[in-house]
C-alpha cells in the first residue's frame, strides 16, 4: 500500500487536529520566534485495512504525541510505507513537534519621541 506524495500531504494534515506546517514554513516560524521545536519522532502506524485507514490512524497517533509533548503543530520530515509482515506494509512518519504562538509577535520598539 502507498499513496502519491501530493495526496499524502493533503490527506494526512486533514486527518490531524494539530497545525501542519511545511518544512519551509516551520523553519521561518522558528527563525522569527513564532514556534519552537520540541522534539523529533518516528511513529509507525498500526496496519490498517486501507491506506486511508493508516493515514487516519496516523493522524490520531501524531496528534496524541504532539499533545503529550505540549505542542500544537508539526512538520513532517519524511514518511514511507515500510514492510511489515507477509507482504503487508504500514505507514511510518518522521516528524517534529512544535509549539507555536502566532499571536505574540515581537513588535519593533515603540516610538518614544515626545513633541
């Protein structure tokens, strides 16, 4: 079992409650202080009857790990359907958990000149 990358990167974020960020978006958010990287994980999803079951179950598992880390977002570094047993495959997702706060942007210093 597998699915094309374009479909995976649409289906998997839809299966999670947490905020999905692309690698580029996550790097920018970390650089500007909106997010911090909490931890790296590899999650092997229990074998499902279909790829969609594995994606759905993977989303739930990733959300649980993110919550356990105290985060609210994630970025996927890689994924693959890896051999399991007797010709079966299962989804394996490598991802980083992130804690993001886009409401606390640091403003430039206020204007302190007096007239």
